[in-house]
C-alpha cells in the first residue's frame, strides 16, 4: 500500500544531479568510447572513481573485475553496463514497497543516529498517512533528549497525529503504552521514534533491543518495518551505521534523507549490495510532500539522465 507515495516526482533528476556528476559522469570520463577495448589504466581509474563515489571497495572491484573478464567488452558500452548492474543490485536487495495492511495495526520502528533526520521523517510519514485518512500515533521513544521530544511534539501537531510522550521515562514503557493505546482506540499506524546516541554504542543497542522485545511480545504481527534512517551526505558512514543497527534490530529497509543536494546518493547501491537492504523512502526536500517512495527504475533513469 502506501499508494500516496507512488506519485511520479519531477524533481528526482535535480535531487540526484550531484550524484550523477560524482558517479556516472566521472566514471564515463575515464574512457574513450572510440577505443575497441579497455586499457588497464582506464580500468584502474574506473575502479578508483567508483570507490570515491561511495560504492565501496568490494563492489567497485567486482564491477571492474567483471569488465576485465568480459570478452570483447567495449568502452562505448560502459554506461549501459553500469545501468544494468545497478538495476540488478537494487533488485536483489528486495522489494521497495513499504509494507502496510489495511484494517490492521501497522507499526514502523524507526532507528538511526542523531541528526540523520528521524524526527522529520516520522513527521512526514505521519502526514502522508493522515492524508490517506489513517489514524496515526507517534511513540516518542527518544525520552532522554528533551529537544528531540519537543521537536517531535511540534511536528506531530503539524501532521495531525497523536503522540505518546513521557519525558525521562523508560523508552520501552512509552512504546508499551503506545501499543496499548493504539489497540484500545483503533489506530491504524504507530511510528516509533528511537534514540541514536552512537557515542555509547552498547547502551544504545541494549535500549533498542529492549524496545524491540516489547513490540515482539505485545504486537509481533503488527510490526511492518524496521527502518534505518540515513543522511545521504554521510556516504560510506551510512553503510557502517547499517551494520551497527543491524546488530540490535532486524532491519527491513532504509529511508535515505537529504538526497537533494547530496553527491553521495550512490550509498543506496552500496547498502543494497552489501547489506541486502532495500531503500524504501527518500527525502528530497524540506516540505511535508517531499517524502517519496523509492522507485529503482526512476532512480536509475534519473541517475543516468540527470
């Protein structure tokens, strides 16, 4: 479901234009399309460029090794080769459709480091669900950062969603209360906010595990997605974040924020390749309407045509 995000968006090309320059344009500039075959020098340059564009060392090496192994591979076909490989990578990561079931409670567990854009993502998701006529409840699970809770409270009011908030309380107890409230009052959606203080990784992971246990015990059938929010500007750090949060919760997908203006959108491909996690939501602006469903075909087209 989540059909309201399936609208075509004209500004995707603008959002990925910087990534196009750092990834596609830079790679293609390493070859002369009139050459009959790749030189070792050109292949090395292609690999270096792919790495610097945040595809990661292993993925970049694999793409170039495949070129080396291809008989009669021509530089003039490099663009199509990359396009098809990127499509394959995104496809193998799984469906990009956000899971949702009508006439049931739907819980979305939102994680990510502080500053990644969790709060605004939750607000935008709440707004979109409200636009669809859904009854939405936000569980403010980042209870020890007063500014985070206050900001979430403001955003929830703007979105027209309800909120369960208990300053300084145990985050798991807030989530428990939200589930109880949602069941009694027939909510369609719960959006769970969580802390993201990586400076104390052990405590954070234990806190997330505790919240997840509450959800698994109280409403296991209602958990639709465990979404990791990543700031597109973090590049390869986003991949490290995915590994860290995977230790605590069973991640199902990624939401990439601040894609507009970022030159590091290729992290979508790196995460899909290494973690087998699909990106399902992308943020391409400040407005409530600027949260979009991620469409692999549109993304690849925009990446190579922007």
